[in-house]
C-alpha cells in the first residue's frame, strides 16, 4: 500500500473533534488540497492546535472535505481539537523510513517497476521480460549435483538436450507417445505375445498368435497368422492277383487312387481268338482291354503282348476299396501284377 503525497496541503478544521473521532471535516473546498485515496492507499497528516500540540494521523480515505483517519500514529497521542485548528501533510519518520535506502538491509513489499532492467551484477535478472512464473533459473549455472533440485519445478520445457542424464523416471518423467520417427513405436500399448510389423513412419502393427499351431505366412505384401496347410496323405501298394480274384486299394487325402493291372494271358493248344481283361470296382467295369491269343501248328505256346489296364478312381478320402480282376476269352491267364497310388 503506497503512501500518498501532495504539495503544501494544509487546511483548517470545520468543526471540533474529540480524542475518539475518526472523521475529520475541513473547511469547504480545502479537502481538494489533499490526495485522493484509492482503496489500499493512505497518507500521513499532522493535527496542530494553537498551542502547537501535535498528533500524527493516518488518512485512509477522503470524500470531498471529509477525511477518514486512524488516530495517534508514530507514538503521538490522540487529542481533542477545536474548529479552525489545522491539519497538514508533513514529512514524518514513518514516511521517510518507507523509502529505499542506499545502504543497510530493507524489506521491500509490493511491485516496483524499473525503466531500465537491473543488471545481474546488481542482483537483477538483466532482462525486461520473463516467461512463466516462479523462481528464476539462470541460463548459465554451475553443475547441480547436491542438493537435488526440487523447487522450483522447471515444468515442461519445449526443447531440451539431455547429455549423460541418469535417473530420468520413464513412468513419471516422460509424457506423450514416442513416434516411430523418433525411435519409438507410436503405440501406447502392445498386446501380449503379438508379433510386431513395421508400418513405415506410422505406429507399428501387430499380428495376434491366432489358433494354436498357426505359423506366420506371407501373401507377398504382409504377414498373417494362419494354419499350416494340410499334408497330403499318399497311399501306395503293389502285388499279384489272378483272374476272378480281388485286391484292396486305398485312396489318399483327395479321395483319388490310380490303379494299374498288367495281365499275363497265354494261349492253349488249338486256341485262337481275342480275349478281354477287366477291372471291376463296386460291381462296375471301370477299365478293360482286348488281347489276341493263338498257337502254332507245332504245338508251341505263344504268349501275347501283356495287356495293361489303368483307372483313376475317385471315392472317399483315405478309405479302402476292393478291386476285382478277371479275364474272358480263349487261352488262359496267369498271375498278373497290380500297383496303386492313392492321393
């Protein structure tokens, strides 16, 4: 609260006051000689009578010619004053003690504005403006080791370079999400056990494990969790069979089976003509081939070229089925051979 002043302010009392009066009325128009008193401000005035008895008062308000006062200031005693006694602004000890001294210790209250920034060498900051609030942190400081800086809180700097910094708490000392461009992931959470996929400068992508037994597979562009392709089941077999008999073949995982029979047809004495070998599955002839048999006049036996019949059977996957082999015609048929491959 600053003390106020005005030059040559002196007035006479319009009426008498007692020792307890707190409003002093001066002669008409003389109140304007004294300062206007904004809220929180004041000025000191001195009451005097004809015997030169003095009392210092503190004026806290003025409305026209009426002054509101606090009596008996600076060790003086409240007295009664008569009309025509005087009230004046004079220099008092309290006024002078409020001034800043060039030497000695003083406590300065309130905001003081300097037209020229106070240099650092004189205890100032050397600047005319400041950003933020709180205590001053100088641009050039000694290395801070002990004590640890707790107050003032430096807040969140817009940019800082940390060299050989230790003890930075990553859970409480870092905010925001570190993007990929700065060496981060761009993500705030990562699902447990997921596989990370690069995504350019955007946040990483993930692939979930999926079903047990899945593997990472590529479609040429990205990766996905997928089941292993089924391993095809292949069934094979071979053996001998005679006409009118059957053997068992097996399909593979696609339900298919290729069967091949190599027949052995012989001629007999006086025989000549064509015979046929058959492959029968499920009561239906699936393949057949006609062959020629004959005998020379001297009775020697001639074996025809061995006929071969094949058939691609389609049925239930990984199942057995019966194949019947037979021959019809002149001559005779010996032991024949079969093979099958089930896919």
